[in-house]
């Protein structure tokens, strides 16, 4: 009886705080604010290179003039839909709006070329929005488990999480295994440029201070995937990106994309949880989460050979993970005051600017505000998912009707602006153009650009956590239960294709 009373006393404040959050978000002025800042977030996502971090940084000065609740909800709503906007340019132009959308273009752009652009956009937007909602539900349900999970992941465990992400190279490489290995090796070498985070020894900087911080991921991403597509558009002239798609784009195709998410609901839930877990653990980027989700979806799909050719599962998996990742990062930021991502670092700065210090007491003393932010993520994703699904066919028709002479200057301008704004350096434009030449070469001769990007993003992080773990725990650092479990998962992920092929051959031999 006493236990029942204690449970009621704990549940009652939580329920009251949740009701307060829903009522606050549903107020007309708050919904209007979400529509305004969410539209800005979509636009920021669509423009290549202008990440959500830039948009939130530009919005920070406004924080002083708004109440804490309104200011923080506006920041969260803006970022919640940025990845959704980045999906549109990735699918229609084969240029990722943000680095986290790079995995989406592997199957998204081939769908556009085949005349299924509106279906691809709807599937991506629906899975991205729903992934953000699933992450918030998981955050509310798993609040008691967050502390032991985060505290259990130290340098050794983080090294093997990154290694698990790198194991996706065996899946996303495609084509020649030798060419995939060459691309991955080049990505690892490029990730070593700059100061080493553990020893602070400069490497491959050639005496220039510009390279001390390493190569900028935005410039690398825009160069590898942006410029080659623009050059190809110009080279083909009349055969623009989506002429066939514009003729076939219908609203019914968009509805088919939403149905695709439901048809693959279990895969969607798995990849959403992968994104959420990667978000809860500080230090794992959205790029790693999306590639890991893509690799897992391809590995366990019955149609894994169709991935990379315009298969809708290859769109749903990374998009469900990228939004879910920030839901997990939000929980870590609120519960510990530890930013789960670079964007959450800006949100943490906004908290401090309005006089609020996130930490263990945040979910107790300011529970209504915490739940308001989480509900704001849900509402933002829901509103803009519906809007984007409704206009998906019109977006495809618009892109298909734009003349190539107009596409080239506009897209190149956005790419150049995005590369410059990322770190506000002219030299970053040089990096972007050099990687554009490299991207053209890799596309022409069949080398895997996603493999290079994945190793470039994760290579430096793996080296840092690996050396740090060895320095603290010695050569037997990998003997912890979590490390052994992650090693087992990595081995299973790498060996699964060979095991499955062997089983299929045995079945065929018997039949």
C-alpha cells in the first residue's frame, strides 16, 4: 500500500508537467513561433552546407529578448527539422543539405532518377519526423536508465562504438572491394590531418595554421557530393536532374512513401533506436549514426542487393536515425549538462544565457520546461512532416522544370556560401574545390565516396578514444563486458554476409 502511494506521488507531478507542456506548446502564439522558426530550419537544411548549428548560432542574440521557455522552444524547433530540410536537396539534387544526410543520397537520388522522387521525399520526411517522435517517447520512458548508460561508456567503450560504425564499410562500399578499401584508406589518412587530440602533435599540416584543426567536414562533404553533381548536370545539359521525375510526380506517390515507412516499421524502429542510443552517448556524431543505421538495414534486409540502386529502405533507415539521434542528445544535455552533440553545445549556451543550468536536478526542479522542450520536438516534427509530404510532388516538379543554366549558378552559390560559413575561411573554399575534383574522379572510376566520408569522420575519433583507453587501462582495456559485447556485434555484422551466402548455397544445393 505504501509502495502504491509512493508511485502515485511520483507519477502525479510527471503527468501534471506533461499536461503543462502540451498546453504550452498548443498555444496559438507558440504554434505560430514553431511555424516561423521551423520554416527557417527547413530552409537552412535545404541549402547545402548551412547546418542547423549555424542557424541556432545566429538566433542566439534573440534569446535575451524572449522568455526562457519561448526562446528554448524556438531553438529546439528550428533544429528539429533541419535534417528534414537536408533530405530534400539530398534526394532531388544528390547534394546533402547537411553531412548527416549523406547516407540518404545513396538510394534517394537513384529513386529521383527513376521517377520516384516524391515517393522518396515522403518516405524520408515521414521516417525522419517519426524518428524524432520515437526518440522523445524513448527519452521519456528511459530517463531512469540514462545515468548508468552514459556513465558506463568510457573511452574503451566509445572506441568500439566507433569501430562498430566503421564496420559498415563492408556494407556501404558497393562495387569493387579493392576500390572501397582504397577509398576508406584515403579517408583514414585525411582524418589524421591536424593536431592529434591526445598528444597535440601536428600532423600533415605543412606548416600552415589553417590545417591545425583538421579538414572541415562540411567542405569535404560538399566537395565530394555537391560539385560532381553540378558538373554532371552541366555536362548533360538538356538531360537535367529530374525531367522524368517531374512528369511522373503525383501526390499518390508521396502517400506510397508514407506507406513504405509503415511496411518497414520494424526496420524503422530498429534504426530509430540506433540513432537514439548514438545520441545518448556523447561524442558519436549524426554521420556515424546514419551510416550505422543504413548498414544495419542493408545487412538484415531480404533485398540487400537492391540497396544503392534506389531502394526505399535505404532512404528510411538513415533518415529515421538522424532525427532520433538529436532526441537522445537532448536527453543527455538536460540530464547531465553535457552536450550530446555540437548543436546541443549551442543549446547549452542558450540555457546558461537565460539563467538555467542543465544537470541532474533539471528533470526534477524544471520538469515542466524539460517536457515542454521534448513535446516541442514532437510537434515540430509532426507539423513539418505533414507539410513536406503534401508538397513533395510539387518540389519534384519544380526541380524538373528548372533550366540547367539556372541550376548551375544557384546551386554553386549555395555550395560556396555553405563552405565559407562553416568556418568563415576563404581557404575552406579551396578545400571544397579540391575535394570536388577528387569526387569527380571517384565517381568516374567507381570509388566509394560514402566510404571515404565515413572513415574521414570516424577515423580521428577512433584513434583518440583508442589511445586514451590504452593509456588509462593498458593493453587489456577491451575486456570489459560492454567492450566484449560491442566486439561481438562488430564480428557478427562483418561476417553476416558470408554466413548468409553459405546458408543460401546449402539451401540451393539441397533443393
